[in-house]
C-alpha cells in the first residue's frame, strides 16, 4: 500500500497559524476503470473547530476555490478535476464536513504510482471580514497531495481446450518406425534407383561411379569382366579409350542378372533395422512425421533406435515374439551359432533379422492386374493372339531396344518363376484369400486360414471405432476390444507362418519388383503410356491402368490396389511381429499401436471401400452387412466387374472377351456346391 505524503500540521493555538488541508484517497491501490473516492478536510489553528457545521460548510463553499491536478499524469488530473466539477454539492454535511467525491481511473492509463494534488485559493476579503469568520486566522492558500497505485490489467486470451488422454510410450513402440522404414526402403523408387545405379544407367549419377554401387565403390562382376578379362582392341593396352566396349548380354542372361540384382537389393534393404537414408535417395525416414504419430516433439532418431534395441531380447537379440518361438523348439539348441542350410541347427538370421516382407503386398497387386499385365505383354511378344480383336495387336518391341532382350529372358525363365496356382495356394494358406479364374479353378489348399478375413476386418472396424472415441476429448476411449482383436489376428498369422512362408514371400516380391521395373521402362510407356495428367505414385502404374482399359478388366485404378498393398503389408507386419499373445499386455499398448498406425489403417479402409464397395468402418446394422463384409475380396471385385460390364453396351461377340478372367481365363462368380445327401443302402 502506497503511503500518502505527509502534509504540515498545525499544533500552535495562536491566530497567526496558517490554514491547512488534508487529501485522502480510498482505496489507494486500484485497477483501471475502478472508482476512487477523494476526501479533502480543512483545518486551522483553533477557531475553525469551534464553528457550527453550517458555518464550516460555508468556509468550504465560499471561503476557498479548490482545484485538482496530477503532476505525474495530466490525463489522470483532468479526470479528477472533471469529476469534482460535475458534482453539484461535493461537500458533505457530516461532522466534520469535508469535500468528498469519486472518479474513475482512466482505462488507458499505464500501471504505476501517480500523485494527485489539491490546491485551495482564498476568495474575497468581504467573506473573511464578516462575522463570525472575522475571528478566524487570515486566509492563506492550502494544498496537499496523495498517491494512488494503479494496476493495469494484462489482456490475455483465455481458451479452454480438452486433450485426449495421455498414454505412455510402451516398449514395443519403436517396432512401428522400423517397419515403416524397411517397407519404404524396399519400395519401387529405391529399387529402380538401385538397378539403374549398379548397371550404370543413371544419368544423374557421378560418371566416376558408373559400374559401382553407392559410395562404397563395389565393382560389379560386369565391370571387372570388361576391364580385366577381355582382349584389347588395339596394341595400346594402357589407353582406356582403346579398350573394348562394355559387353552386351544377349539371350536369357540379361534377365538373370536383373533377377540377381533384385535379390541383392532385397538382401541389403530387408531386416529389423532403422536407417536415416542417404541424401539424394528417396526418403525412408521422416522424424517430423514420427513426432506427429507419437505426439512427442522431442522425439529423435537416436531415441527410436535406442528403444528398438531395448525392445529386442537382450538374451538372443530376437524380437520377443520370435524369442518365444525359439524357446518352444524342443529338438534344436537356439544357443548354437549360425549354421549353414545343410547342417542341424537354427537359421538365426531369420530370427534376429526377419525380412519384414508380407505376402499381402503381392496379393493386392495381383488383384490390381500387375502380373496379368506382364503376362498379356509376354503373350503378345511371342506373337500369340490374345483374342479375335486383340487390343495389343500393334504392340511391337524392336530388337534395338534393351527391353526386347529382357522380355525374351523373362519368357525363357518362366519355368523358374512362381506360377499363379502356387501363389494362390499360399494366399489361401496365409490369409484364406482366394483368386478367381480358370487358372486357379482347381486350387485345393491343404490348410487355409478361413477365419482371417473376419478377424482382420474386425480389427480394422475396432480401430475405426477407437479413432472416433479417441478424437472425442470428452470420452476416455476403451482399447481392450482392440487389444483382443490384435491378439486374434496375431495368432491366425502365426498359424500360417510355415512351409513356404519365408521363401515364397521373398520370391514373389522379387518377381513383382522386376515386373514393375520393366513396365516402367520408356519402351513400355511409349505404347502403354496411360493418362499423362494422373499423378501416379510410381512410374509403372500408368502401364497397368492402360492395359486394364484395353482389356476391359476393371475401371478401378491401380493406385487403390497399390495403397492396399503397402498399407496392408505394414499393418500385418506390426501385428505379426508384435508380442500380442503376452497375457501381461495392457490396453496402452493397443492405444499406442492404433495411434501409430492410424494413417495406414484409414488408408486401407478407404482403399478397400473404393476397390470392393464395402466400408469396413461402417456400423453393422443388418446380418447381411456382416456377411458382405466377410466375403472374399475376389468375389466383391468380380461383382463390381460384372456390374461394370452390364453397364457398358457390348456386342454379343465381344462380351465374353471383355469378361476375361481376373487371373488368365473367363471370369465367373463361384457357384456354391450342391450339398451331398447321404446314400443309404437298401436292406435286402
């Protein structure tokens, strides 16, 4: 509280002592726009106190003229003076009487301490010579001052926001970034860059690195052979310009080298690792996006890498799920070192560094007509007519182009590639997913995951409901249904991880990468160019969409099947290699999983609805909706193709050709088998 300056006081009793006044402010600690009451009290040596109240009031009114000011702030002084003048009778009738009035502190005044002064000037002598005032001391000017402390309010914008519930990051959270990192690392863009680099086809590469891979400077066998093992064209052996030209590989060998390079690429880029990615190459890690997924702006690459290392079992350097599997092996000692495929033991590289490749990637691209596109081109390359009015009749690859030689090797190597029935059996074994077509009409799997579609789609539906609850900040989302759905899908995936699980998945990925690379070649795009204004994610997509339009297969763009392949692979990898069977799991792990994989889950749901017409996020209100949700995707795709064909005017002769099968033959909805009735033998 600011103290008022002390004014001189009168203690003597003689008539010669001067008049004085006292100015008080109440309150003296205020805010802007608040009211302050000022009180002015007169006094003299002795006679003024003996006057009656009525005469004292006359002294205030007729004996002095009062004026208020503020030396430290003229605006404040003006406000005080105006308040004083606006009061009709500011003099109180109390005993003792005083001048009292109120004023409002100006709103725009800056906070601080301010003085308020009052000056009283005596009026004419006639008043002071008349009785009873003649007995009082002679009038003299009076003045006093007080101080007030003003606090200016701080203008703030107050907002009330609700945030979703906090979930601590669990120990398995780093597995998600590793999966995203490795699936991006084996993407087509990096694969295409790798192939162009090792074969010296990259125009943007350093000329000194042609024939080398990356910054490591690994000489390829082709470069070694052409520089050391061939005769020179002239006697000047030391002149590099006189060396023989780089060898050209004819026959099936060019395609074989491409296959080998693809295997090398997958070997170098697969595994449970986390890498930043070199500058200039396609990005495989974005720390900003990972911070958004984990809602942690302080997250760094090293933090994620340390958490991934801590999540891997310190005893065997395995993922907890795989470590649990190793402990259940009763005939093999998991502590033995790595063994060759010919010896008794465990292939530890499949435990410590699984490839993180999922077969569902190949399934969705096969449904998107990637393989069928290349098969149609190979058939036409062999000068075989596909139909009476072959849409590929004008497809000609001249022998001067490299792609001509590669397609020749592709056809010659057919006996070494996976057949459609082999992949179809594995789709059934892994996920219970079927293909439709004459080529796979006799598929009879020994073991099928019949419950996978229901369990997986139920997981996506639970995740969609969780996202809605989690976005509502007035609700604490329940993640236990999601945790149970994760466990169910995890167990089903584990049941299918046998026999061809590792090698066929790897081989299918390698073969489809080579197909994508050939479809992205300039020679292919000259004929199957696609629509130029469509923003395809990868260069091979336009050729597939163009082929589908020529053959009349489906009008759903390959982009949606590509998104289903990429997002489906990442989702299933996170479920397969997560330790979801642990009874000690808590719902926070399911919450972290859903929040980390929300973009992939929502993209998969959208892509599935676009391709098949079934919305996995919709609430089921009818048993028929549930039955449709759990139908085979191939059946739903075939229905949409039939609806598409029925909406197009077709001539009777072209109708069967336009309904060509999704795999390689005429398409037809699967007919339900007639139930066999028991046959009873007649009694004699």
